[in-house]
C-alpha cells in the first residue's frame, strides 16, 4: 500500500488531493472525495459571483444547503457544517480552497475566520475540517492565522520562487502546479516534469511537504510524481469527470470526449486559463491574441489595461455552459482530459488509481533494474 508523509500529516488514506475548481461549485464532489479517502477541497470562488454571475453563486449555495440571501460568512459556515455532516461517519477529511489574490483578500479573511470560528464552536469538526488551502495570491501574512488555529496549511504555487515564498510564509504543504492544469494557469509557464522536482529540491524537508498538480489523472502519473520526489498529487480535471461531480453533464462529457491536443490557453478572469478546445474557445483564443497578447507573452495585464470585452465573452460563455448550450459554451479543463475516457464513481476512480500506481511502482525494478 502506498503511503506518504501527506497521508500522515492530514490523516487521509491516499496521497491525493481533489482540487478546488472555483468559481464552479463542487460541494458534492468534495464529499465524495473525502469519503473515498483523499483530501476533498471545497471551491469557494462561487461566493464572489453573487452579483455578476448569479447562476454560479446559486449553484454553490443551493448545493451547499445555504440560502441565497445569506451573507458570505453564514453561507460558508453552512457549507462547512453540511460537509462535516456528510463525511464524519466515514472519517472523511476536507477543507476550503480560498483564493487570496490581492483584490479578494478582505473576503478571503472572512472565509478563513469563519473556518476557525466554526471549528472552535463545534470541536468535533476538528476531525474533518482539518485543512485550509490557499491559492492565486501571495501566501505571506496568512500563516499565523491559519496555523495558529491548528489547521494544516496548503498553498499552491507556479514556480520555484513562489515555493520559496510559501515556505518562508510557513506553509506546511506546497503544491507545485504545472502548466498542464485546468483553468487558471501561469503567466510564465512551467510544466510538471520540470516544476515538480525543481520545487522538491528547493523546499522539501522534514517540515515542508511538496505535492504535484497539473496533468495528473491516473496511477501512472501519481507514480511519476512520487518518483519526482512529491509526497502526493493534486487532481482537478480527473475528478471533474466523475459521477458525483457537480459540473454540468455536458461539461463532464466534454472532458471524456477530449482528443489529442484538446485544450488551449485564452484569457480568464484572473489571467491565462486553460479551456477544452471547441469553436467557442478557439474564437476566445483569437480574441485574446488581439486584445490581451500578454496572455501568450508572459506579460501580465489587468482590468485597467485589457479589453474587458474578453471578460464579457467569458461570462456569457460560462452562462451558456450552465444552460447546456453547446455552441456557446466555454468549458475549462486540463491537458489530462485527452487521457480521460470514462466517468467513474469517485471511490472506484481512487481505488483504480491506487492499484495502478502500486503496479507501476512494483514493476519498475523488474523491468528496468538488472
Ligand atoms: C474547472 C476548473 C476550475 C478551477 N478553478 C480554480 C480556482 O478557482 N482556484 C484555484 O486555485 N484553482 C482552480 N483550478 C485549478 C485546480 O485547483 C488544480 O490546480 C488543477 O485542476 C490541477 O490540474 P489538472 O486539471 O491537470 O488536474 C481549477 C481547475 C479546473 C479544471
């Protein structure tokens, strides 16, 4: 059986993290993942979408058994309590993925404070709500708050420099996120095969654990990440295409149907984003080339300099996805989509991944060492 320091630190059975995939709700997927023995992450980004994308916000609060009129803290508290209720019997472990980019910091703080408060008021939740995972921003300044309250802190980074900053900030687990990954990605791309060992070499030690994400979706890629020095993997796109996943059936099927070279990069809300290739995303990529060339040149732009029609197009296309409108839909997904050929139950998926990884690792000496 494969075990790693990640399992020991968090108390999960398998060294796998089911990625947060905001702003799209994955409240049910998180429950299924936690109950399958991996770390389940709640996407919380939908909470920022109340005004401009109510279809995204409503999906989050409705599936999380919160009320559409709740304030942010109340809504997320209800989602935490629901998740705990649904994972506690199986010993499932979960946490929120909270984006900490500069413009969201005030809201990020509310979510982190709520996680701390809800656990203090309900001490039995210490067994399930164990982790706070931060993304999309500077890790500096969050450590005391998160770790001081007894949570394990995971932060995701796109580079060695980012990893060193996360280590300095005190993160327990640093996720190295390769450019293969789905949806928001880096301005300056670095892919998993180079990034994983580079981050491991730079920051892994007895106090800091490295996890690899981006392009991981089966036992082979889990075994490869372990061989590169990681103590576990993060998977988003693979979990998107599962029975229990909250994503629209059209979107899940689009992942399964993705073929060779089936994704592309075009502008997303907060920078470059990876989309499943279709005529809509190709149109968006052409527009991005004209209106936000920095997306392809590695030179960040922002809402003050870029053409906002790109964001309008994205919002309209995501709405179309929620409506099941195939012609107008933009659907995010990672390169691993081209290797995903089924839509299993989460627990079967996890079992198959672990079995395959064990076989790969067991066969390596037999096949390659004489
Ligand atoms: C549909 C989708 C939405 C995502 N949204 C977010 C997000 O809001 N915040 C974030 O930190 N990462 C987000 N991600 C990235 C994942 O957390 C994870 O890093 C990525 O999926 C890993 O790569 P993979 O897709 O190859 O497994 C998203 C990924 C997908 C597929």
